[in-house]
C-alpha cells in the first residue's frame, strides 16, 4: 500500500487571527491522518489546486521552507520503515516521529523567549537577548526576522560581522553579539526549532577569534588612598553615596555595584559579609572591616525604612525584577557620573567607576604579594568568574589575612 505525504490548508477551521492552519496530510490504505505544522495562512493566499502558498502570500519563502522540511522528514521516516519492513499506519507514523516539528521563525522565537525570561524574573538575560534581537533587526534593515534558524550559517555570520565592523563596533562588542546569538541558537536547538546539525558555531565559525581583552583599569594604591581618605562632608548626598559605594566595594572584595544594591541586613553574619553574586550566583564570604561597617551604619535609618543597606533599592517601591534592574541601572549611571567629579577634584587622571573599585581591589592585593591563587590574574583579563572560583577555594583565615593589605 502506497503512502502519500502532502500538505493542505485546512480552510474549514478559522483561527483567531482569521487564518487557517496548514496541515501535514499522511494517507495509506484508505486511512488518513492530519498534523498541524504550527503555521497558518489566510485562504486567499493559498493555491488549493497546487496545495502551496500563492506568489503574493506574505512570508511565502518561510512557509515553503517549513513545508519542505516537514514533508521531507516524514517521507524519510516512511522510507526507513518500508526498508525495515515495519508495519505502520498514518497515525502511528505521526506519533512515532522522533522529533516533533515546531517550526518557528527567528522573529517568533526571540519574541517568545524574551517574554518568557521576563516572566521568570531573568531580567538580565532577557535584556541581553532583547539587545541581540534589536541588532539583528537593524541588520535586516528593520524588517521582521521571518527566516528560520537554518538560514543562520557561517556565511550569514560573516556578513553580520562585516556589517557590525562597518558601524565601528570593536571585537568586544562583536564577541558579545555573537555569543548571545549562539546562546539563542542553542536554545532553539533545545526547543527543536532547528536541527543541531545546522549549528554554525564551532568549526565553521569560531567566536573565540575575537580579541576581548580590555586595557587594565585599576588605580594605584596611592590613588585609592586619596579616594578612601577624601573629605566629602560638604558635598551632595549623591556625591557622598558614590564615594561610600566606591570605598565599600574596594574594602569588601571588589563587590559589584548590583550586589551592593541588593545587600540587606541578612547579608551581615557574625561580622562578615555573606552573599551570592547576582551574576554568577557564587557564594562570597568576606570580613567586614571597621571602616566598611561605619559606611553601612551611615545609612541605618534608610535601611530601617527600605530594607536595604544602601539607598539604591527600596523594598516598598522596587518589587519586580524589572523594577529592580531599571533602578540599579539608573543609580549606577548617576554614581559613575559623581565618581568622575570625585576623580577630577582629587586630580586623578585615570577613569574612576564602580567597576574600577573591583579591579583595584585585586590589583592592590596582587602587588602586595598576596597568593595568586586567591587573587587571580583573570580579574583584569578574560574572566571574573575564575577569580571568584579561586576565592571560594580558600579558608576564611587566608582571605582575612590577604585583605589586611588593602589600606
């Protein structure tokens, strides 16, 4: 009995968008089974005689790609079963399919992924993917990304790279965009929106080729002490906050601004600062110096009202992950502007930002002869994560002794 595989526009059913679903139709021995391809089309754009989209059909190329893939996979399964002389019916053929067809355009996948991540509270990742989506839209001349992930091959990536370089982007930006696109592609593979064999990131196109090393941004210990000992009593509240956050970060293991913002009284345990990094979720446990404690105590009244150690987040106002993320981003920008003023007032020519405090913490300890295993060279070059791994591998007493070199 011959098996036929075809597609039809099931015009007897109208979806909420006014379109009809496109179905895979499998016939054998007088029996028939239909399976949705996950795409739809308005009946006026469908050629019912030829069972294909008309030339004026929107997204015609994309629809044809989905149809060809679905029919091809089903026919391959039929041939395999016939070669093995296995019995099957149209219904069992559909249910035994190794990989369910979940055809999606890059546009659909990005939009849904970003929405899902925001709903899950993974705001940072959602914004990174939102940025990637926006850049791809610009590369596509502002048009929707109606092509499938299979279109993203090594040639596509090379053109994307050339386009970004023509706009003045450096290797650091190119690396970020390609790594983000690679992450989305891997998610698409996991969701079975594209076959893993189609993944161009690897031998065909290597993201590791980009030079992402950045110039060192650490201050000397002399410059750090200028900032630590600066008298800011006559300055504005925001200026004093910027100074306090920089000094606190430097004294507390180079704690990142986002982690400073999220500190609560629960993070102070037996005179130590214990928290999990927002970025890597790695556990950090370091001693709180007397000077660091004095900075915390300066904001005790605010903490009692708002629930956070520093006047960045307010537990009464900033509830959702998006609200918190936006607030942290805004205040970090304001603090960095104030730190530039501080550097000018102290006649420090180097850039001074919240991140510089983190980098300077590691560099000062390294120059003081602290074990390279505790303060990794990676903090200033390729990876911050490596340093956190090294820090977590040592006893508190070793870290405590090392931090005596900060002042």
